[in-house]
């Protein structure tokens, strides 16, 4: 099994390969669980490969999971547990209803829900129809209990092709593979322009790295007691012409942003150069003013403005590429 086939970020996969980093059973299982490329069936097959081929581990007690004497055994229980969730999704109690939930890209409404259906299959049809809207980032089908004020009980994340990618039981607490912190080497440094697919909302999905938790010795020394939510990066993002600071979780999903940015997000390119000491603060603030006046300023006009500024030629090249 090639663990890198499950990585969401090709840049992180390439970096780990280049430095010869080895992932143990726990680390491999966590990266597999977070994969947006592989279906739940493929993940379970990979878990079985870990149990058969990787050395077993003993996992000490941490904040969100008990002491685990055999990780192999615990991982086998994860497979059984998730298969049981699938059974409940397809063979529910009488009166159970299903509803698709849609998460949208930035600048669209944050989330929306479809109508209620009596079967998973009908909700799935609704979900796939909404995936035709290119604003939709992800779709989840929720099973709601008839006796709990429509509370969500179970959910399944659905791919654009209708495959089940992950399942969750909302009443069970943090799942095992979400309750463990792992250390994943990444190539990113302060000031790098990156993007990710999972976040969106007001933060969008393009960021400038401020710091990554694994680079902070104090945080890293305490990280054993955390979970996946503690695998965070502090980032700058753009919103409505301004630059904000926030936290995004599971930093191994980040990748370098190589595409041409649009609208106000273009300002992040210049924030990146400023944080790398390639652009002074006065020029950054001038560029922000121009974007505030005309968010959709043409590249030609922007190039003319930059050409007139008193900036060294190497930085001008960075600004204009």
C-alpha cells in the first residue's frame, strides 16, 4: 500500500517522500481517514492492510481516548463500528427521515439543506442533483431521528459520483482516528501562499501562512494530549478587502497556491511577499487601497501601477508573476 495515494495535498506527499519520512500504523490510519480521494470502502481495505502488514502499537491514554493496548485491535473495531453505521443508515427505525446538507464556496450562502425524504436513496438523488451547482463544495446526508426533535443521528459524506466517503455518529463523541494528534512534516514556511479545499466560509480557501503548530516547540511538546483539531495553522486570509487572522485545522491538507487569484484575494499574494520581506509595508498598504477602490482591477492596470512604484526590480517581477 502506498500511503501517499491517500494524501489530499500533493505537496505534502512529495515533501514527505523526498525526506524519507515513515508513517507508522497510527499515523497512516489517520491520514487515510482524512482522505477526500478514497471512498469508505477503500479506506476500510487500507485499514485491513495496516492490521496485516504494519507493526502493532500501544497508544497511551490521551485527552480524548483511553489507553489502547493494541492499535490493530482498535482499528479493527473502527471498521466494524463504521460498517454498523452504514447498516443503520440503510435500515433505519420506522419514521426516520433523511436530509441532504450542502456546503458552499466562499461568497455564497454558507450552508443549505434539502427537503426531507423517507429513504437514504431519495436524499442521495437530491444531493447529486445539487452537486451540479459548481458553488457546492461538499454534500452530507443526515439521518434524523423521529423521536429527538429532528436531531441529526448519523451522517454520510457523499462524493460527486455518489460514493460514501465517510460516516459519523453524532451521539458517539470523538471517533478514535479523530482523537489522535500526529506530526506530519510539511514544506510550508511563514509567508507561503497556500490553499485548501475544506475550509471556505468567510475565510475562503486561500491563505498566507503565519505559523504551523509543529514549528512551535511549546505547542509541539503538548500536542500528544490533543486531537486532530490541534493540528492547526495560524493563517492570514482576505475578507471584504481586509486581511484577517484565523486558524485552520489539519494543516497536512494545505498545498501551495499556484493558480491566478481573483478579486480581493489577489491582495494575499502581496501579503505573502511582505511577510517574506520582499515588499515594504507602505507598498502593501498602497496596493490594498487600489483593491478597495476596484476589487476587479484589470491585471494590465495593476501592472501599470506597480511599474510606477519605487520598488526594486526583483520584487516587481515577483509582483507581476
